[in-house]
C-alpha cells in the first residue's frame, strides 16, 4: 500500500482479529492517535474457529470497528478496501487514515494447534512442523507452499509499508513460554515466524504477553481503560450484529481480567 511521509511506523502482527485490543493496550491505541505515526496490523489467521465465512468475516469487521472507535473522534475517516498482490500472494486489506489492516485469512489452528475439520485440520503449528506441505487461506485467496514463503510474505508487507520511514517498530506476542505461558498456539506460531524473519534484527521490537497478561496485572489509567474497553466493545458488537456470536460469552470473567490489565512486554532494540 502506498504511504505518505510518516516519521514512525508501528506494525502489530497477531494471529486473531481481537488480539491487539486485548493484549497490546495502551500501546496500540497510543500509536494509532499519535501524530506522524502510521499503524499497520497484520492478522495472520481468519480466527474462524472452524466456522464459515459469516463468522470470520464478522471478526474482520469487528477489528475495523475497533479502529474506527479510536480514530473517528479525531477527524473524518477516509476508508478503502480491496486486495493487493504481495510476494505473489493475493491479500485482503482495509485502510482508514493512518491505519492499514492486512487479513491473511489462514485457518485457525485451535488452542492446541490441531486445527478444525472444516479447513482440513490445517494450522500454522502443523505447517511449521512440516505436517502440511502447504497451507491455504480459508477463502482460497492464497496458498503458501513453505513456512519460509509465509515468513517472507510478512517481511514483504513490512518492507512495502515502511518505505523510507526511519523509525520502524514490530509488535507481536512472544513465542517463548517462559515469558508468555499457556498461550494460543496460533499466537506462538505467528511469533516464531516474526522472530525468524531475515530482517527482524534491524527493527525495534516489542514482544508481548498474551493469555497470561492478567497473572501479574499492571493497572490501566482511567483514560487507558476507557479506550481499551471501548475498542473491545466495538469489536464485540460488530461480531454479534453480523454473526449472532458473543465473544464475551466464552468466559466473561476472563475477558474482564484481560480488559482490566495493561500490556506486559519486552522491548528489543536493533
């Protein structure tokens, strides 16, 4: 996607459409509203949970709604969407002002990496382990014939979006269980792909904690809590309105703990 003159660009590379709202706040919000900063989200899986397009496309719309909640109070939104070819893969995107989201739509791997029958039990975990020689997007928009091909595609998005922007940040969920225990295996696989990128050592990085973020909670300020809770509420409402599915119903107590917790992360400089 073409870019204008920004001083800083921040990538948030996650497996699912609600990961960055739950586990990367207030960082993502502060980057979204910072002058001179471009923010790019790369969502590696469809987050389908074995469901059809009505569900996973609702999750994408929820992700967009979270962005609108953050940006609309600042100014009018200019939105666009479509697909773009990157590294010989057709990838769906949506943009609004200084933000772009790429949806790779690879199959959700389930908590344990076993995948779901609807999509032939494919998963990033199995793909990386060589149990599948290829992995195909749930909408058949693209097919990856090696783990390296998947990895270089993420790298290509970073290079294309960064252009000549001098300050580049890559934010992701840590794949290391000593730092980030009991996390979703899609989170782990996505983190491993990022760490294995050829150019990762040239970027500033922040490696976040996922599911266990509430184990040692860091309190959010009232303002931070307002924006975090609001963006997840915007996500929840969009998903429910479009699919009839309530994410919070999975475990209201867990989502409450996650929402009340500030991000925990480690910064790595080049």
